[in-house]
C-alpha cells in the first residue's frame, strides 16, 4: 500500500496487534491470528473492511517523521473525533515514554489544551490521558465506558470513566 506521503507499511504489521478488530472479535493488544510472522496478512484479499480502510497517521500523512514509523517507535498514532490516540505495543509498554516520542506527545497535549483535543495513550486496554502538566491513568477501560474530563477553563483537572448505559 502506498500513502499520500509516499510511504509504505513495508515490514510493519503493528496495527494487526494493537488495534481491536471487531469483525474478527480480535481484542486490542494481541496479534491477529491471520498475521504471518515476518509480515503480511494471510487473508489479505478477504480481510475485513476495517483492516482494508485502516491507515495509521504515519502512513497516511507526513505529519510524523520517519522515527515515528510504528515498527520502529512501537507506537501507532491515529486521530479520533476527540483528538489523538497513541497505541503502544504492549510488548514495549513504555515506548511512549522514550524520546523523542514523549516530548512530541507532551507538545500535542499543550496544543490540545488550546484546541479542546484529547491526547490518549493506549496500552492494550489501559488508557492514559496526557495533559500538559500531568497524566490521568484511567486503568482498563471497557468498551461500554467513556472518559469524562473535569475542566477548569481549558485545563483538564480531573478525568473519570462513566458507563455509556448509566
Ligand atoms: S501500523 Fe501503520 S505502517 Fe504499520 S502496518 Fe499498520 S498502517 Fe502500516
Ligand atoms: S485480518 Fe489481516 S490486516 Fe486484519 S488484523 Fe488480521 S492480519 Fe491484520
């Protein structure tokens, strides 16, 4: 696959580990059973639409430099309606704390405070909301839970989980 930034996945398959694939009931943070060791999808022609449609931010744009290639950084960045999500390989759970990634993530949080954009680090099913001054470790977040931020002006001063059905 070739992206607008003229990038290609190459040997990277990290999204096949970190993303949940609903059509396959594959949880986030564990390898898809169809991912071949050494790269590639064993059911490429018949892979689910959500796989076919997926492109991480590194692949889809040139906003992230080469160092952010997921196979190298161990981090898969995507955007959501709320902001930026950084999915970290659970096999390297502290990859997001390494440089230059930690500084970039913090810079996005500073920008997010001005643009009402959340910066969320996801390690398996554990989620950490990153703000300019601190981190809110939300622990394991269930599929029926969402994050509610407590704000003072544009600053996040608290974060908690609520059940969608509540
Ligand atoms: S994480 Fe990005 S670069 Fe890696 S395989 Fe998936 S889409 Fe390609
Ligand atoms: S079906 Fe293929 S593309 Fe989709 S997660 Fe599994 S290995 Fe990756």
